[in-house]
C-alpha cells in the first residue's frame, strides 16, 4: 500500500481523565479507510500548548494529512487554535471572515457576540476556514492540518465538508471470516497464507460468544481478486 | 499537580482501520485517575515494528509509566513483544517460566502447545511477567513499560494485577456542575474563577439534551476544600 496517510490528534484533558470517551477517532478511521487514506497514527494530548505544538509538528511532518479534534470553543481551556498557529510559526488574531460568520449566527439567535465568543474567530494567518453547519464557529486548515471541533456532531459535519477535498488512493477493502477454532490453531495456516499473499495484510481477533471460542480473521488490501482467493483458501482450510 | 505520569500505547491495525473501537484507553484513564497517576498521552500505532519501537522509546522517556495493549497473541501479526525488546535493546527468546505457564494451561485444556502458541512465551530478557487469569499467556514489564493484551477482559485483569505495584500521588478529585446557559456566557466568569483558583483545572463541555443547551463544567484538583469553594462560587453565580 502506498496510499496517502492520515494522523489524528485528539486534544483534551477530558479524554485523558476518563471523563469522556473519544468517538471521533473511530468515525475518522472508517471515513479515511473508505476514502483510500491510511490512518497511520493517533495521539491524544492534554490541553497544554507545548504538548499540542510538539504533536502537531511531529504528525504534520510524518503524514499526508493531520486531523485534530477538540479545544476550539469559547472557554479559557480552548487553546488549540493558538497552539496550532505557534506550531506553524503563524500569526493569529480575530479574522474578519470568521468574525462575520459568528456575528451573523449570533444576530439570528439574538445572542450577544461577547469577548469569549469572539475568541472563536481567532484564525491563524494563511489558514482557510472549515464550515460548521451546527454551531457556526469555524474550524480551519493550515498546511496539512485540519482543525476541527471535539463535539462529535460538529466534528462529523466538518469532516464531511472537507473529505471531498482530500486526495485518496485506492480504497483498502477488507474481508473477514469467523473461524470457530482456537487462535493458536489458526495461527500456523494463517502465517502460511500471509506469506503467499504479501500484497494483503491479515489480522486475527479472538472472540468468545455464548461460550463459543473462535477468531475473526480479517484480510485487507487493494487487490480484490487476491482478497477473494485468499479468503476462499482460508474457508476451505477451516471449512 | 506533580503526580507520576502515565502513557498508553495502543497497538493494532484494527483500531486504525476503524474495525475495532478501543475501550482499553478509557478503562486505563479511569483507573489511573483513581490511583493518583496522570495519564499524559495516548498513542495508537500500527502493527509495525519501527512504529512500535519509536513510540515505546518516546513514551518511556517522557512518562513515569507506560502501558501497552495489543499484539501479544499467537499469530504472525503479533509483534509487540519482539518490538518492545528491540526498543530496550534486550534479547528475547522463549522463556522457561512463561513456557511452563502455557504448558500447564494447555495440558489442563487438552490442547496442543504448538509452535504458534509457544510464541506467546517469548519474553524479553530481564522482564517480569504479568499474570493472565483469563487465558494464561502472560504480559510482561520491562523498564517502566507494562505490556498487556488487547482483548478488553484480559487487559483489565492484567491492569488490576499490576495497579497495586504502581506508586501514585494524591488522587485527582473532580466536581462537576451542569449549567443551563450557552457556553459563551459561561466562559467569562469561568475564566475569572480559573484565575482565582490556579491550583485547580477547569473544563467546559457543551451539551444539548432534549433541546436544552448547556455546558457541564468540570473542576479537577487535589485540594478538596478549594474544589468545594470554587464549585460553590460557580453555583452561586449561575444559580
């Protein structure tokens, strides 16, 4: 596989304390897989500027695309935009296009665009905006980094709006088979199969359901005929 | 806070492809918070030796404790033990104590201890074993890195067995309050409160339930009387 690669950076103390379960990573993983982009790494860091800057720089250098979630709201702990700007040595201030979006949204709602809400118009110089159809406050793209909200409904809407602009490779297709044998009995034949189909990757995930042990074997790759041939061999071997 | 810090390293293509949702991170986060250890970072990497080695070295150097999940089963894609050994420049081979545990387990089950299962007795030189009460194959501890299984029931049992051996600080306590106001109206008073209680950290997490908007404000820290005083002020302000 030589598809473009993606990295996810989840920002937030609430994930690391256990208060909140991150669901954005799994949503992104499924969307990227379908788009032919290989999610290569995920990191979760605290609401800490130095931690965010280091992770943005490392992931931006290593992957084709970086996606972040969290830390772009109106409160004092929302420091993602400023930290990402620093990661790119970019200036940041309230930007007129973002301010106008917020002003129109809060005017319709009859709500005051106060200083806290104005913080959500802080956009690094040179970034382009990501539309937020849920609550108006935009995300942004700088370099190869896509900065999005942590609230799942907003993250998902923002991702949907940027996905068409990303260049994917051939989608990675997967096939899977439940084998009702212990994983230790599957391992030998599976290693043989993997050696004969080097263009595919194989994983084995043990399960126990209603007292029945087995493993779900997953094959992944871009060569559909190889996938089908390998899975047919596997089914015949354990049939 | 100057508590010991923890890092989680989740290993597995199945998380990055979206096939599997990781639940071990949230379980670990809650357990470490209760034990007075601050989870500082999480990474998810592929079943790739170089990716595992780089992450183990970086996290081991940065944190007091590192915990890994995944990649210690009998199949060819289970490469965690060998990669962790390489991260520490340690030799690795089938070790007699681990082999004996597997032999006893499979003899009781009337199952063959074949070559694939014997791979699970590969333990880096100098490591100590982590008991696996579910399926026998042990995890291990080398340096400050605790290598555990990816299957949640096994990960949780292994974590329970090592937790008493970890040195924690004062547990971080949290208090939270639902405020039925827009987050942009909470932000100003919350920032003032955070400035007056520098020993605490405050987070704000917007919600929408049954059409009602609000934010859950969370305060965290080790000073219970400060926590209670801050939350009383918050409740009075927005009461």
